[in-house]
C-alpha cells in the first residue's frame, strides 16, 4: 500500500511532467502507436489481407494445382456450385444437428453440475477438477480415445453383452444390440417430405434432412470435453452473486429450486451469453475432434464445413471451392462474434 | 412444501441437513465422475496392456499382468514429435505473452486516438475460423522459406496468439493504477523503461495465467501443425498421435498409451497450476 501513496505525492509535482514531455523526441502517444505498429501490421497481413486473398480465390478460376487467379464468370459461380453439392448440404445439416446436440447438452450438464457443487459438498474441489480436466486436453486426444469407445466392436457395445442385455434380447428372439455409432450412415427423423409440403424446393434436396446417427457420438465426445468449461464459467459467475440476495429470498420463503430458477440463473445471464457465443463459435468451426474421431463418415454423415475446406484445399486441390466454403464459415462466425464484440465494447465505454 | 426446511438454513449457506436430496446429489456427482474419468481409464488401462494381451473384446478388463505395456513403444514413436512440440511451444508461448504484455500495457495506459478501435480490429483475429486464412498463410510461409519448419509454426502461433494475449493483459493493466505510470514518467522513465522496470514485474501473476493459456492452446493445436508441416518427422505431437491412431499396423495399446503421452504436459500443468488455468479460461472468455 505504500506505492499508491508515494505516487499520490509525486503527482502533485505537475510542472516536472510538462518539462519531461516537452523534452521527449516524440509525444508518448505517438511512441505508443509506433510500438504497437508491428503487431498491427502482423495482424493486418495475417488476418485481413489473408481473408481478402481467400475471398479472391473463392471467386477465381483456381481449381487445379496450377494457380489461376482470373475471376470466374459469374463471380459467385463457385458459391452456387458449393450449395448445390450434396456433400456441402450434408455439412450444413450436420453442423446444425451437432450445434443443437452439443450446445444443449453441454450447457444443461454444465449448469446442472455447477448448481450441484454450489453448496457444501464433501470433495467439491475433486469433483470440479475432474469435471474440468478434459478442457485441458487436445481435441486429438479426445478424438482418439472416444473413437475406440464408440468402435462398434468394443467399448460401449461390450456393455450390451456384459450387462446381459443382448442375452435377454436373444431370448426374446430379437437381434443383439450393436449400434454402428460413427460408422452408421442412417439419418433419423427425416423431415424432407414434411418440409416439402411447406417449401416445395426441399423435395429436390439430394440429402436426407434429419439427425445423422453418426453425429451423436461426436457430440457426446464434445460435451465430455467442454461441459466442464461451462461448469467453470457458471461457478465463476455464481461466486459473484452475494449470499445476501439468496438469504433474503430464503427468508421470504423461496425454495432452493425457486432461488435458482428465479434469481441465480437470471442473474447469470451475461455468463450464459458468453457461454452460448463461445460454444457456438467452437461448434461452427469444429475440426480436430471430428477429423480424428470419425473423419467425413459414411455418406458424409459426420462431415462438417471445416473438414470440407481442408479436403478441398489440401487433398482435392479445388482451391476456389475450398475458399468459398471457408468464407462461408467466416460469415457464420462473424454473425455470432461481431454483435458480441460490439456489446462488450459498448459496455466498456 | 419446503417452507419448514427453509427456516433452519437461514444462518449460513449450506450448513444443513443430510437429506435424501443430498444423498441423490452425491449419487449423481459420482456417476458424473465415472463418466468424466471413463476415457482416461480406457487410455491408461489399455495402454498398460502389452501387444499379446490387448484385445477389443476385453477393453474393460484390467491388464492380466503388470508391464510397461504400450508406453515404451509410444514413447519411442512419439519422442521426436514431442521434441518438436517442445521446441515450438516454449518460444511461441514466451513471445506471444511478452508481446501481448507490451500491447496490453500500451493499449490501456497510453491510449492514442483510435486505440480502442484498433484493439477490436485486432481482437477479431482471435475469432476467425483459421480455415479462412490457411491457403494464403501456407503460400506466405513458402515465400519466407518457413513452410514445413518449426520457426514457421512459432510465427503463426505468435501472430494468431496476439489478439487474445493482448486482450488478457489489457484487462489486467486496466486494473493497475495509472499513477504508477505517471510517477515513473516524473522520474524521467520513458514508455519502454516504465514497462520493463515497473509494469512487467507487476504483471507476473497475469503472465503466469496468460502463459498457461497459451501453452495449453499451442500444445493442443492440430490445424496449424497439419497444414504448415507436411513432413511427419517435423510435425508436433498432436499430428503424430493422429497418424499413429490411423495407422492400422500399430497395436491400439500403443495408440492409447500415446494419447496419454501426448496429453501429459497439459495434464501436468492442469494438475499443478489448475488455479491459474481456471483464471485463464475465465479471463480469456468472460470479457470478450
């Protein structure tokens, strides 16, 4: 506590500051700007110039190993190609399904665990540490481990034998339970026909709209990895809610459930918004986990835009198509992130 | 229905009854614990089996005898890539943290006109899907002669790490009294001297948080590694682990052991510096 005091005394000697400033070769603000300039230039090149170049490639004719930056006619032709590709349509479906499953489960489980641990519980620290540790792992490690757990020949499926479920099914004359998990090409809850009644164009879609079964194990692995992060965010938020608020509610006769339902969770709204934005952002660009755990999957059942971009660029050398999909990903991410950044900037000023 | 149970609780949060509800929460928490630990059990349990003992039908059985299992093989196969990861992660973490500290200090204590807007423009770089910059980045690194090299990876990790390290340090320095900076200037210290002599030593706690955040992110990266370095011998460990796992001539006890080996550095950081780890994830997210 001595530092602020001495600073307080010094700051009274204002004229000296003025003299110093006059003597400076450049004003401090200019120096500050110049010192930041290298970082700004690096970001300008690595983020903005590169995005510009990717956009250019996306409207160009560059679709083989030979570089061809001439503009394709019409310039949006590659985007039309992209949206008419069944594979890309499947990617959009998969991203939507994955986002809903992953975010719904991760937020529900994370909030539930945070509430369970928001009281005196023996071993609270241990529980929290265990629930959060997957967040410290690489998606590659998660993918490798869960790939074996959901391998149809082993892992989860062994439990159907160990627990006697398959024996029971056999006695009833039914097939043993052996889901294919990430190798299952089926799409559940198909809505094509239903959708075609209100939107005729949906009848012409080349893919089955619904829940690709293979996406479910991938979403479970992602929930395993990130629900602890949701819990930690909520725990951090709950720590900022004063005990008096809850006690006042208790005196008024509120039950624990009502306190969470009507006081704690509404007060955690800013945390919830952060969580939604960050998870949505993770989900839109998910790559490592799907790539290592399932790859594009049977009939592109687990393909996502990030894998599409990667394969078009580095395997198929369809650079314009890969770039168009990358720009599409950027637009999706921007729709999520820009309002969020604007909001936090407004709060700051 | 619960008004009667509410009354005695008023004193202090959570000094209450062992109720059926509490027993239920322990049960649920224990089940959750098993779920979160299950993949680790699978990795360690099967990593410890040797090639003759490992079989898909006995994944949940314990090893029949104690041996190094797949670990010796996994270490041997992944050791060169582990070295690559270390050579990448240490300079990239230090550089991105140091430059982020300088940026954060300047952006919070020496704001020039337009500083806040430039900061937001910079911060956006943290949120872009990196697929959007991959192709030009690879071309640019080829131009610089850094494609396929560890220095190339360090460069991209530093540059793409700057937005978040700058954000974290800017938030930290915003809480440091401006009088300190003014006092130093009165004593004749310039912008940089004030940074190196006063602000940097003050920011050690933030430095630990940011460095752990960066270390974890860079060690765990897959996308940059796989796009910048095509040569398997020069790749970081995450890519080597993926290659190992896709290689069907390798026994899967080695793959499981390899996953543990690749996860070990960040797991150790988490175990021993967990406090800072949690602070980093909150600092890196709540204040976008």
